C-alpha cells in the first residue's frame, strides 16, 4: 500500500465531511427569512383585527350619539305637546313622537348588535396579542438555535481543517500541489474510489490493465478520464479511515 495514497484518501474523507457540514448550513439564511415572513404575516393579521375593533368602536360611538340626539329631539317634541292648540297639530305631533321612538328603538337594536360584536372582537384581539407574544419569544428562540447550530458547524469545520493540516504535513509536496489543483478544477472531490471497474466520480470504466494495477495498490494512480486520484476501496486500510473519522 502507498502511505501517500492513504493520506490522500484521508484528506478526501475530511473534505467530504466539511462539504456535508457546509451543505447543512446552506438552508439557514432561507430558514431565517421564512421564520421572519411567517411572523410578519401573523403580525399583519393582528393589526387588521385591531383595526376592525377600532372601526367597530367608532361606529358604536356614532350610533350611541345618534340615540342621544334623537332622545333630545323627542324630549323637545314632548315638551311642545302642552302648547298645542288644535287636534290636527296634536295628531301630527303624536305621529312625530311615535316615529322618533321607532327610530330610537332601531338604533338601540343596532347598538346592541355592535356591543356583541365588540365583545367577541375584544376577546379575539386579546387572544391574538397573547399568541403574538408567544410567537415572538418562539421566533427569538428559533433564531438563537439556528445561530448556535451555525457556530457548532463552524467549529466542526475548523476541527476538520486542522486534521487536514496534520495530514498535509506528511503528504508529499508534489502530491499536495496536485491535490489542490484537482480540487480547484473538480470541486470538492480530488480522490475517488473505483467500484466495479468504474470511477465513482466520472462514472467511466477503467481499462482492465489499470484496474489490475489499482488492485495491487503499489503506486499513486489517476482516473484516465477525470484525472482524479483513484484508489481501491476494498483494501482494509482505506475502509479503516472511514471508521477512524466516523464520529467527527
Ligand atoms: Zn474519473
């Protein structure tokens, strides 16, 4: 086995772990935006409900005022009764009083309905306010959790990088350079396994002769198609790397 290849496989394993952690953080900004949007939407609902309450209160006050005005008019009409001289005027005034009373009664019915609406609106607004307070606290808690998770992920990535540095110290400088070059060109995978005669990264077949050489595991080899470092994963020393780093 090539010790240098083992180092490369280790580097790649650590690189894969780093990539997985980075990926787990990709959704965080979107997650924060969604949480904010959900909260704003609810806040909007509360504002609307409060506006409805205020509007109903205003109408209620206006109706109460109308009742008071009508009652004052009714009082004036009644006080005129004693001054009436003829029957026709008397009948007309009685009719006026009757109409006024009917108007007042209608307004009072309306006022009562409005009072009932106000009662339920008040209850709704109170419940929404409580919910808003609860949601606000929940939002803060979730945001803090996301930040905390982010901090943990960053710490893990930093740890993986320090492990990579230790491996790099032992890696041949030429291979190090090549490792970096492949990473620059090929993204996060520079070292790849060959399974069933196929390169796991580019999914192309290796010539049979190459496959035999690879299984012998004597020298550093590259995929003839994607030019990544290749290794035979069934060799125990490579599967052990996975076990060594499993809990990082
Ligand atoms: Zn390949």
